[in-house]
C-alpha cells in the first residue's frame, strides 16, 4: 500500500503562490523468523544451521542469521530476520 502526504505552506502577501512538498509512504511486509522450536541431539553432536532452521515453526523466511554464531555455540540460538524467534535445545 502506498499513500502520499502533502505539506503546504500558504503564501503571504505580496506572494501569491503556495509552496508544497510531498512524502510518499510505502508499506513493507514485516519479516518472518517463524516460531519457537526444539531440537534434541546426542551429546557431543555439532548442530548445523540447516538443523536449526528446520526446527523453526511457522513459515520462516530464509536469509536470516543465527546468534550466537555456529562456532561451537550451545544451548540457545536466536534466528534473526527482522523479528526474533528463539530456538533452544
């Protein structure tokens, strides 16, 4: 959806022409990181981003990132795609 807002400054004498400017506001869809999920793994197993993403509920959009980074991080990971969803194991 798009809407235009016009700002007008009325001319004062001796000027006769008003001055206007416009701002166009466009609506953008909110990013969707899905809903919380749970993944159970064996001790010592390295979790992959694909495994984490597959456990998110709803319809998460691709292109987000996981925090903390996947370099041996354990327990809680957040998938960020504008909105936030939490994954825990």
